[in-house]
């Protein structure tokens, strides 16, 4: 293995290319410690030492740091590590390490995400958002079944619809048919079911409301 190029990224960070391919990034102190330079032959032992003890170690620490203040899905964590400059194999190894301690759980992430938002958003909107964050559909469905079953007698979606309408501070009883249709269309675009929208609007038109 030959160090074909050492590319300076900033004052202290440098990208290392081995045999013409990007391998990892190091800091100037690492370059100095191992006396690395372009054209240098890396024996397998030295390569593994740098990869395991410096690059992978830092990737693991970066992953733990990212999870310190908030849960993330595996896909989100992978993206963050790649954006930081870690190669695919380093990212996969770091993720496997973090996952082995139970720090990563798409199911736990989805549960918290849905629980915090189910009284404000439709199931459809939540499903789209979780899918975009990389949570598998089967996990989303499992969590939906559990989270919504717990409140079967107090439908979270209907609560969300009521909150959304209440924000507008409108007197529904005085609205024209066209105005009500605009409200219905707006809620429908947010993913709420028409029958639930109509039930909530009907209940909110009662005199005491």
C-alpha cells in the first residue's frame, strides 16, 4: 500500500489517499507521529494500527458525541459520520460498535418521535417524516400500532385536528360552506382522514363551543 496523496483540508486536517483512493483523514500531529509522506509504502501492520487506533477510535467518539444530546436513527448517524469525512467501512464499523451497546434503536427513536408529535400531526405526516429519517416501514407500523392502541378511546389524530382548528380561533358556526371547505382541505393535505376531520368540526360547532 502506497500513500499516493496527502491533501490538506485546513490548517490541521489532511486527507490521506492510498493507492489512488481516499482512505481516511488525519491531523497534522498524526502525520508527524508516523512520519507519513507521499510515496511512502505502508505495511499492513502500520495501516491497521492507524485505522483502528486513530481513525476508527475517533469515529466511535464522534458517534457517541452525536448521540449524547439526542437520539438519532442509524441512517442519520451514518450520514453525519460520512459528512465528517469518514469512509464507508469506518462508518459501518463505528455503527456496529455503537449498536452493540444498545445506543442505537430505530424503534425507540420512532416511539419517542411519535409520542411527542401524535397530538399535533397526522399519522401520514409522521410516517413520511420517519421514513425520511431512515426508519424502516415495518418498525413505523409496529410503533404506530402500540402508540395509538394505548389511547384507543381518545384518538390522538382527532386531538391533533381539534388543536389545529382551535389555533385559528374561528367561530365555526358562523363560517360559510366555502370557508369550512378550505379548512377541511388544509387538514386533509396534512394527512388527516376526512371522516375524522368532519367529526371534529361537527363537535366544535356545538353551541357551548
